[in-house]
C-alpha cells in the first residue's frame, strides 16, 4: 500500500499516512478519465446558441427577378443562404448537450485520477486545513509552504466556509469536498491538497 507524508500548514512533516491500493494504487485508465472530462464539460454547456433558418428570416417572399432572360442565375428568394441577410444552413438551435456515464465508469475514472496524481507526486496531504478568521493570506501561505502555490485543488473533509471563502480569491485555486469532486478539477490542478480527514472519506466512497 502506498505511503505519503503528512504535512502541517507550515510545510513541516508531522507523520505518514497509508493510502488504499484500490483507490490510489491502480493503473490509471486514460480512456475513462477522458470520457469523464468530456462529460463534465458537455454537461456545463448552456446550449443556448441559436440562428435563423431561411424559413425564419424576415422578408424574401418576392422572387427577385424573373426566371429566364436576365442572364442571372435563377433565384427564388433573397433570403436563401447564399444571399447577404439570408438564413443559415443547418442553423444551430437551443439544445441540451448532457449525457450520462455509467456509475462503474465514474468510479474507475475517479480512482484513475487519484492514482495518476499520486504517481506524478502531485498529491499533498495536510493534517488540518483550517483558519481562525477569513484570511486569504493564511491559505496562500499554506499553499506556498506545501509547494502548491500555482493551480491547486484543496479537498476538505467538511464544508469549512472560512477556508472556502479565504481560498476563492486566490487565482487558480479551487476547493471541494469529497462528495463534490470530479475528474476534470482533479486533472486540471497542478497539485491536489487533501486534508488528512478527507483521505478516509475518499477511501470509504471509492475503495
């Protein structure tokens, strides 16, 4: 079973924690991780793009010139797609881009994401992520001390509003709880900063 150091908020080692092989030690499956990233991005699309077809554009009811004898190509309407101010061919219409993914695929993708991050040494375990007051400075100092001062995802074991609100002003930093984690945010972060208390919850859900 893989082991990882546990740091305090000052970046000092305070112990070790053993990680579950079934969650953090599998061979990452890049295919299912890609599928979950595509699913996340598709489900976030608004799907509000819209344009008018030739049937919906105003005007164009009169034939612009007679069929024969003018030397022009025959035309039936000034709102055909080849005309300026004409309709759009196969115009996009509001639609939903959502699609669902099998639950087993979701679980495999999450475990693959955790294992991939551990293999790349991009997971940092902190014994307790907390702040007495709403303080962006405190969270920024903690991230710098543990080597995660670029794009980081902080995984909390509970909804700590002080930490969440303190971290949201830091560019590139996101916070999440175990039940709100997704593959996109995990893979998009340079470092995964996990509170020690969240480790057991992650293993409880995905082991």
